C-alpha cells in the first residue's frame, strides 16, 4: 500500500472541485461536518432564521467528538490534532455559555 502525501490529497480535492465533485473525505472534513452539526444545534448556524437551540443534541455531538479525541489519541497528524482541540474547545465554550444563560 502506498502512502499519499497531503499535497497529493489536496490536488485530488482541487481536481474534484473543478469537476463539480465532492472532495474526498478525510478526518478534518469529517470533523468539520460534526462541528457544523453541533453549531446548528447550538443555534449558531449563521443564518438569520437559525433554528432554536437543541442543547441535548448539541451535547451528544460534542460527546461524539470527545470520543473521537479519546479513540484517536496518538494517531492523528499535528494538523488533525490541532483542529480537533480547537473544535472541541470552541463547542464546549459555546455550549456552556448557552446552557448557563437559559
């Protein structure tokens, strides 16, 4: 099995975008998808008509990301680990602020 470099993956993603295809799934894209889901459940989707916050669903998504952090410890690239830490910190802070304000 051959190793694929980050630049080769990025080139593939760029080619896919040019052809109207979706970028290949990787850990960072998966994590950003979970982040978007949690943000929507926190009522922070960025749209004027954001739905009402759903704290139980937001908490569940945050816990899934925390589980990924635990299960992938020592197996992530520096970029993946940094993104995971930033996403978890941001979501936990947003969740706590919203929970404490209600």
